[in-house]
C-alpha cells in the first residue's frame, strides 16, 4: 500500500476560511440590509478562495506531492 502524501498548508487555509465563512453566516442574520450586501460580497469572495485552495490541493494530491 502506497503512503498517502501529506497535504500542504492549503488544508489549514481551507479549514480557516471555512470557519470564517461559518462565523460570517451566523452574523449575517442580524445585519442591516446595506451591511448584509457587503457581507454577502465578502462571503462570496471567501468562497471563491476556498474553491481555489481546494483545486490546488487536488492538484497536489494528483501530482503526488506534499509541498509546503
């Protein structure tokens, strides 16, 4: 059985960004409409960054690297 490559710092980044997104979602319900629009924009940007990290992590595993 081949050892699995260790994930890079991307895994930590993904965990951190997901936690931030969850916190923002909890705050969203109490935001006034103008602030809600701003928060949604920031959350959308963070979601794109999570996706970018996930795709990069997928490339690392496909290549069999464990870059840090």
